[in-house]
C-alpha cells in the first residue's frame, strides 16, 4: 500500500480489489482512512459507482448480514456490488443525491429528525408541569391520526380543479397548446370534444377564447341533463388495433372529471397526475395549517408547535435557547435530555447555509443544493466515531461565501476520528481534500479507471488528468463570447412578491444569458421558480399572477419552460429513451422493417411496456423480484427471455444488425453514431450530447439518475423544442451546473449558446461564479439569506457587478480576469 498522508493513521487503509460495478474496469485502489478523500472525474466516469455503489453498498450489506433474519425481511438493501473483495471497511453513512426525497410531506424538520425531538418536548413538558393533558408526540405530526386536523386530515385544504390550470393558453387552439389537459387522451369524456364542438358550432382550429361561450361552458362545467351521443374508433394503447367507444349520457365537464379521477386514483403517484390541474382551497377548521388542536394551542416559551414550524432555523435556535432558560425541576431534566439534540441539528443546518429555511418548508420547494444539504444534516448529526461518511456532491448549490463553513464541518468529522469520502466536482472543494482519487479518462464505457490517487497538489500537475487542469486557479474555466446586448428588448416584472423576495422592478434583457447570483437563501430560486416562471406563463395566457404585479415585454415570447431537478420518472420503466420520445422513433424504425411487416408487428410490439411484444413472464422488466423471505429480495434475470425483455418473435427483428433490446444498451453517443434517420431521432440524440449526457445508456433507469442528470434531460428537451423554429421562448434553470465536472460545463455553456442563437432567452440561478462571469447580464440577490435577502442588490454586466458592494462582487473580483 502507498505511504499514508496522515501520521496518525499510517497503516489504516480501505483496499478495494477488482471492482467491476457498472462501468468500473477491474479497479484496485487504496483509500486512506481518517481523512477527507475526494472522488473526482468527468460526469459518468465512475465516481459514484466506486464510492457509493461499491464501497458503501458493500458496507451496508455486511451490516445487514449481522441482523436477525426477522429484521432483514423489512429492509431493502442495495444490489451486491461487483468486486472481488474490500479490506479494512467499517460502518458507512451515505447521502446519495440520486435518492433525494421530494415528497410534499417531507419537510426540513422531518428530513433532519428535528421534528421527533420537538414532538417529545411539546408532549412531555406541559404534561409534567400539570399544564396540559397527556399527549403523545403524534399529536404534533400533521399526518398522524391524532395530530392532523380532523377535517382535512393534515392536508391543509382540499384540492379543487381550476379552469385556469386546465385552459392555460386561451390564445391558442384547445388541442394545439391551449390546454395541457386536452393535449392527449386523459379522460373518456375527451372523445366527445369534436361532437360537442359540432353541436355548438365551434371551430376547434380557432383560439379557445374565440370559441362560443356555450361550448366553453359545456366543456368545462358539463352539459347538465343534456345527453351527448358519441360513437368513435379510438386507438388501443397496447396494440395497433382500434376499439369502438360509445357514449350516450350527459358530460360531467373537465372540472368535475379531474376531481373524479383524482378521487379514484389509488396511489399518491397516481394522484400526482391530476394535481397540476387543481388548486388547494384552505381548510376553514385549521386555517390551512393541517394541524390538530394540540399543535395549534399548546405553547412552549409562548410559541405553539404550528407557529414554530413556520419559523426559520435561526429563529428556532433563539426559541430553543429561551426555552432552556425558563425550565425548572422535572421539566429541566426532560429539556436537558432533548434540547441538545435539537440545538445540535439546528446548529448544523446553520453551518450548512440553511438557517434561512423554515422548519416546515417542504422538500419540493427546496433547490437541489438545499435539499442535498438538509438530507446531509441528518447524517452528520451523529456523534459516532470511526464512521465512513460518503457524501455525494455536498458542495453543490453553495455560494463561495458558504464553502468555508463546509470545509469546517468536514474537518470536524475527520478530526473526530471519521473518514469522509466526497463524490465531488467543485475544484474549490477538491483542492481542500487530503487525498484525491481521480477516475476517467472519459465517461461511460470510456471511463471506469483510476487515473490518479494521491494529494490534490500532485493532481494539479498530473499531465493526464482532466480534473487536475481545473485545480489551477491561474486559468479561466469557461470560454464564452458574450452576446453584446441581445435583441435590445427587455422583460420587466413589477412588484414581485414571493416568499422573502421583495422586488419593486426586475428587468432582464431578451435573447441573452442572465445569471441570478447571491448567497444561499438570498431568493434566487424563489424569484425564478415562484414568481417569474408562473407570471410569464400566466401572462402568455392573458391573465395575471399574484406574485407579480405586472409583466411587460412579452410580445416576442411564445413559450416558457422551467427546467428543474425533479425526477423524470418514479419507476424503473422510465428511462432517457422513453422520456425524450427517442424510443417512439426507434420503435417505428423497427416496425417498418420487412421482417416486422411479415410478422405483422406494429410499433407497439417493440415497447416493453405493452403486452403486444414484451416478455410476459417478467412483464418487460428483464428481471424478476424473488422473495427470499427473511433474506433481502433478489432481482434475478428472467429465465424466459434471458433478461432481454421481449418475446423471441420481436427479438428476431433487427435494424442494421441490432435487435430492439440491444438499442436500449447503447449510450447516447453510440446511438448518435448508429442512427442516421429519422431527423426527429437524430435531433433528440444531438440535444442530449449538447448537454453532456452522451455517456448515458438509452435504457438506463430513471431512478438511477441524479438530479443534475434529470435536469439536463429536461434541458435537452428545451433545446430540441427551441430548434423547431418559430418565436422565441424563455428557459429558466435552477443550478444547471449541479453534478457537472468543469470539463462538462463548457459543453453546457455551448448548449446555452445554441438556444440563444435560435432566438431564445435564458434565466439561470447559479452559484458557479465562472458561469456568472461569462454571462451577458447579472442580477445579484441579497444582501443576506432569508428575511435578510430577497432584494436585488446589484444588476448589470459582470464588470459592473465586480465594482458593486456585495458578497458575490467580492468573489468575482478574485476570479481570473477575462480576456
């Protein structure tokens, strides 16, 4: 083994021998214990495969083997990594950004475990003082039977279908962009649209707002007792055949139909399909809080649990200090057991740059970086030693002003006798590590090898390391020619109010790259995601939005697309090929072959989601989940199709020598070489390459994609949409460089320029100041976080911002001057 860089642990190493997980190519490497070790390399090089899917997965499985069979049956572990052996491995804790929970019931308090201790405080302290009834911690959880509002059951209100969310663009025809509800068949009633239009003399090629009022009312609110007779042939989604659909009854209308389907949905995921067409009506009983009587009335230090959940982390820190000072007797004894756990977690959130967040802030409203760090806080709050912490891109979403706090936390973990493994792209964070393991040289099949293992100072001088080049601070990381003012037209937003954002006027130039900067929590994501994006959408529909007083300058804007980091799919059946519709084009190619025609196989036969051609033994998964009773369930290759997902008949059809299942195994780069037609398919593949996803397999499960990869898939869709032509659009992106190696950032910037060249506008919230310095226009938010932020402190070109007085300006001045 190599000489250890840490004198206090000269013989402590984790040795990985011949790791072959995913794209790793027989990797053998020694990882020093007792230090901060960064795993680097371009996106898709194998960093996560080594640190999380091999090292952490093996440690997790070893731990499970020590549990009783009874307990093991309730735990779903990671897949067994492909590795000969790992020596010197102890217990691990990991935060994997591919598994970030964005469920609406998940909050800052629940993610960090603070809610459990607060629930105990509120249920125990009043009772021992004789000031209240006997309560349980469940009385302070809005989603528990005893703690939720008895009327809305913790929901805070009732979802109701909204006409403005069903008809979003009244200036367009109903079925040509006017309504996301009617853009495809979502309800049996929708087949009646042409019949209803004919009855009311409505020309469906006209914009919605120009159609007869009687037709619009009937479509939205129903026909009352008036019967509508329909007889129509509709496509069968599982075959190329058609089925006869007949209807002879009154129509409920789209509003009632949305609510009916929502109520009939059997799972939370199914309900998500209908929520975009519904608004929440606050519950009169609880005022929209969702809490029951105990949480609304029981107070500690003058604050109820409901009120506490609405406070920011730094405000709760003050409350906890005040509470500790007024306790006495038995209450003090209980407080001394619980309050330290609360204060430790709150202090860690503060150090991670999250003190501006409310305890009750839900996961979907957090930026990708905030969500990652909130999840991390729960893991780092342990006082254990000898642990291997595996942290995935912890530096993402951090302003340079907050990175020193991160360094302090990592050093505290190391100095407490732990090992920290960082999967990281940020050169500033990598440079502060004790040891670096660099993988590459490329992505996907072109990666999976250890290029370097040693101190970061030596990596910077390594001739073959792409990462090493970016540790050199004397060279700019991004090369971009600015647009020089764009079109000369401006978008203006008046009286912007969203969360902590209070902006009287915001102006951004059209057909340029505008970067929104500011410390974490300064209001960038709130401004773009909760004010600018919905206000633009509403303005295009001819209506207003409560977060913005007025929008001007949209005459040349035709569409708006908000590209966030939410998952593209929640099941393994979703993948890049299906999400981008590339697989639709591929299936048509296969269906057009002579062999497919001779067998009578249509395009649907080449879908693993359709019964027409998939292997029914595994229902198109290629694997079967085997119940091992008290042992972890095992995914075993289907013995009928040998993992190929389709029937032998379908697999006998080839296109240029490849069967349909082999196409799913191609990377985007390989597919771009393989397919030369049709144009729709090649355009999709080119867009995916533009955003740096050439290494992804077309059939890679969506559940395995990181938030950054999911966001770049959506950006590829926006690029393809923007390339079609027509009037310009506005694309909004929240931290688009998350998960990108600096070498891949340049490719992303080129993708931005492609959108600009097509006449579109980009609004980007980003902490990477190298991108900010190359932008055409900057809007700097601040001056601080939370209620101390939310204002525009400076705006202008990067040169103008450098001269301003803000945290961002100071860090911009430290960058290598452009040119």
